[in-house]
C-alpha cells in the first residue's frame, strides 16, 4: 500500500488548491516531508485530518454521526 502522497494527489483527494495544502502543512494540520525534492504527505496524517474535520463538523452542527462514520471510522483514504 502506498503510504505517502504527492501534493497533486492530495489536492485531488481534498479538492483544494496547492496553496491550501502548503498552508495545512505550515499550520501543522498535516505531516509532510521532502524526499529528493518532492514534498510528500503521509496517508496517516490525512486520515487524522479528515477525522478532525468530521468531528468539527459534527460538533458545529449538533450531529453525532454523518453517513454512519463515527470517531472510530479508521478506513484508508487510498487502498493501493
């Protein structure tokens, strides 16, 4: 399974811009590192970011669960 993603792949997964990804990295929201000049982002940090965003949404909207996914939802973002 692929454990690290390039910026372009993360942009597609999160449906956001390159600058947003860099901001999330700078803010410590997702974990990234450089390998041979390529910025790579760990799948684990994206899963944690997703879980935090789900919880935030649920708390802001008074919901316990969205689409059956709860805090214990630990599915992989990418199955490769």
